[in-house]
C-alpha cells in the first residue's frame, strides 16, 4: 500500500474543498532552493509490523525552470517492498507553461513501475487555463486513460471551470465534472460545484453548493459547505460546516451540519508550526461529537529541510479518542 500513513490521516480527515489552504511545509523547503532548480526529498516514517520505526515511502520532487514561463517537474515515489527495500513505484512528469495574463497550460503523465522494472503509462492530464478579462478565468481539464480494448488512450473525465478573482482572491467558482469510464463517447455529469466567497478585513466566508445525480440521473442538491477563515494572535482558524441530504426531510439538505471540521494553525517565530484538525459528526443525535483529531507539528531541520510529525486519533469506543496512526516526514535538500 502506498504511503499508508498519509492515506489514513490526511486524506481521510480532509474534505474536498477548493478553499483548502495548501500546507506550507513542503513549500518552505522548495523556496530555499536555487532559482532555476528545486529538489525536495520527503521521507514518510512509521512503525513496522515489529513496532520499529521504518521508512514507509520516499518522494523525490524536482522542478527545473527552463525559462521565465516554462518549468518541468518530476515526482518519483519509492515504496518499501516485502524485504523493506525501497523501489521506484510511480513517476509523475509535468510541464507547465505560464501566460502573462495569468493563464497557463499544464500537461501531466503518470506512470506505474512493475516489479520487473517495466513502466506503464496509466493516466494523462491536460489543463488549459485562459484569462477572459475582468478577473475571469476559464479552465478546461481533460483526463485520458488507457482504453479497455487496448486501443490507445481515450478521454474518461472532463472538468470545466469558471472562476472570478479580485486580486489574488477567488470570489466565485463554478465547476462541472463529467465522466465517460468506458471511453466510448457517452458523457455523464457526476458533479456540479458552485462557490461564492467574500473577503474582508483579513477574514473570509464561503458557501459551496454541490449537486450530484439522483437515482434517476437528475442533478439534485446533495451537499452544502459553509467555510469561515480568520486570523488572531499569531494563529489562523478555519471551520467547515457540511450539510447533507436528510432522508427524514424528503431528501432536502439538513437544517444543521452533519459534519464539522475545525483547523487551527499556530506559527512560531523560529519557523516551527502546529496544526490541529478536529472532525465532529452528528451521530444520530442533536449534538456534534468529536470523531477524529489530527495534529501535525513541523520544525526546521537544517538548510531548507523540515521534520513533520503527525498523529491521528479516532473515536473507537464510547467517544474516547485513541491514537490510530503516527508518522514522521523528513524533507531535505540532497
């Protein structure tokens, strides 16, 4: 299993939300590099079956800037085999061409490596972002995958997005995702997202509406996410309230959030930080109960490097939180 710690902690904890703020931990290491080339090595450590700390996976991420507008990125992932030796498991290659008006064109190719060393391209992505003026950007993303009939690559997923920005802040976004799993030209909309966001005095509020097909194939309102962001006393705060369909209310959205995610990030003057994400859910009652908490502690480690320690706790019995995963990520400049 690839990167087992990250899968059980960060992905399970987070919610799919375009407002999510990317972690600055990896960025700190990259920014310290030379202008033309950045290289970051991230090592994920965790307990082995014998209880000893061991390397679970390693990711080497290299970006080379060809000119003022063009950069190439290679991300290589190594995982431990049955004998504990690291082997190359996957490679992602990306080329990005930036436009002066803020648009860009990105192509990505994903490869998996078999145990015998042979590589197999599994996925390709093409992203075109075009500026239309007055802060409006239109983005088209197309994913192609190998045909089930072995006839080359065929489109299987498309995302069409429009967003409006004021300065560097997104204030509106509409995105439609369509899929054609078999690649036979039969496209179905699987999700539509509409985001509105307001920013004032260092804080932000957003509402995202999500529509998905019902059993008849008609798009219906299935989720609403209300997000708030603010800063105070050297800390940044974010809350996400998730409202979903209520089977007891004719399928309409519930009047109260069924899930809440609270994120608190504290940054110290020495460059270290601590981020706590707490997930609460409404489990058959009127009160939200904490079901998961993840803590990430990050500190500088040598020139451009960082050590990130993570712990995930979940409610197992009678609401008591117990540690279910721990791990350490070490980022360095080779």
